């Protein structure tokens, strides 16, 4: 490829997709392409899509069509990511505006897998990536998932879990830290299961956390199943100095969780949250819940409302159930009507918005250490990048610094902070 060609990558979906896009960008740069500042100016426009639920799929299609209208006449438009893998042939037929549909394991310059036959492996996990443009970075430690949750189609197109080696991960971390990275965010579909596919001696996330902590000033973990939250893992997270727990709970009703093919119940979840808070009162918690899963009753909904009130989690996401073809739940009876789902979602979101705002108000007057992400924008251990609220700070604070600030105000999920006279030693 000529070095004069330019590219633009649009990323949709979760942080794991962002890592994939970073790896694609690294590959395109290595091939001699130059990044464009907007899709209008690019010779190659790539859309990394999400296919987790119907709403995400519709957003992906809308973005593809919008970029098809924006790109210049001679530019190529390529669709990759989850939708490309899950609906390759169907997507290529439905979107004539697209020049190529490339699933996982296919270089975007090769286009769609012919006849559904896999091409030689093109493992995004271990491709090089450019330095992060911000002082934090997601690092994907594994691909795929071995869980069989009733609502989730991810294992069907992401495949079984495939963990990277510790050496590969640490090499990537070292490069990111050398480029100015202060916070490393470890991600995977099932993070706590890291290494279990690699055999004896590698079935433990804790040593990896410790090794990454020796290299980066901050280490954050995203997506932990509550059944895997052992005392050792909790202790390792607390030792990083970032007591942030992103727990995949999905619901609290025991019968409904069994129908989801999930572990636990509200009482077990509360016990674990309270045990962590006893060890570290400043610990922050995030979770997501599915509303309207087939068979969800009013009692199930009331249990979830009661849990939200009692748990007082810092952050919660609530999502309407989306029927996914090929999943266990797709053929279940007792569907919940969209109207009822909407009512339940509104009730839960209102309750959580109030809780989040109250917990943020309670921080006024406290002292916290923040990482300055951008001019005037910072985060403490309580805020994951791109997901939670932010802390507005003076624009004079240097990007990439970790500073001690006093929280002076709150507005919904966001806070305001002023630096103390003495900065945290670097």
C-alpha cells in the first residue's frame, strides 16, 4: 500500500472492541497508511461494529449508512467486528454500500471470508498497537468465552476462551507505559477466567494483576463474574490502589438467574459487596442488569428494585432483554411485553440515578487522587474511563499527572475538584 493512503476507524460497542480497533490501527500504520482526522478525508473507512443486542446492531447499521454517505466517492468502506462475524454473508447482501465485510481473523484488505471458509489466522490479540493518545489504555488479556449464559450469543461468534501469555500481555503493558500510559484497564469477556485454557500453572488472574501493578501506576479490572470473586482476587484488586469492582450480576432473583443459566442471588451478591466495603470503605461498584428476561415476574422485578436500594452501587446499567437467535433464551416462553419492559427500566433507572447522585454528593469535601485524562477532565479510582462520570478540574493541571484534589461540588454523575497545595509525589 502507498504511504499516501489514509484511513479512519469508527469503533462501536464495548472496550474490548476498542482494543481490537487499536490493533487494526497498528496494522494499518505498519502497512504505511496514514490516519485521517475524519471519515470525509479517508481513503479507507473501517467500522468496527457491535452485535450484542438489537439496539447495538441497529446503531452499527445506522453508522455504516451514515459513513457511506459521508465518505468521498473513491474511498473504500469496510465493516468488521461482531456484526461482520455473526452476519457476514447476510450483512454483505443487505449493505451494497459496503465494499467489504471482514470478520475476525480476516485482514480487512482481504474482505469477506469466501464461502464461509476461514482464512489463515489473523490474531488481533497479539498484533502491535500504537501508543495511547490518552494516559490510560485497555489491554485485552483473552478472547472468547466458555460461559453458557442463556441470553448471550458472544461465544457463538467470538469462540471459546483463548488467553494470551503473560509475556505477551506484559510486553504490551510495557510499551503502553513507556508511551505515557498511567492506567492499564484489563478487559476480557470473562476476565477472572484468564489462563484457565492454558493448562496447569496458569489458571490464576492474581499473578497477572500483581505483575501489571509493578509496571503501571494504576490497574483497573472490567467484567468480573461474581462467582469468581475469591478472597485472593479481592485482595489483589485492593492492593492495586484502585478498589473498583465491575461485577456482572444481570439479576438478583434466584429462579430467574437459574433460567439465565447464571450463578447467585441477591443475598449472595450483597454479602460480597458488604464484605469488600468492610475491607475498603471507599470501594466503588458497577454492575449491569437485564430487564424483561423471559419469565421475569413482578416479584422478580421488586426483588431487583429492593437490591438496588440496599446495595447502593455507585454505577448501574439497565438493559431491555434482546432475543438473540441461537441462544438458550431465544426459545423460552413467558416473554415480557416491550411496554412492561419499558416501565420496569424507567423505574430502575430513576432509582439508580438518585442513588448515584447521592453517592456523588457525599464526596463533596473529600480528598481524592485523580488522573488527568484531558485538559480539565480527570478521574479517581471510582470512575472507569468512558463509562462512568468525570471530575472537572482546572485546565492548568497537566494531562497524565496524578494529583490530589478536594471535591468541591457535584452535578448528577459528575464532580468538581480543586488541586490541593501539594501534589501527590510522582
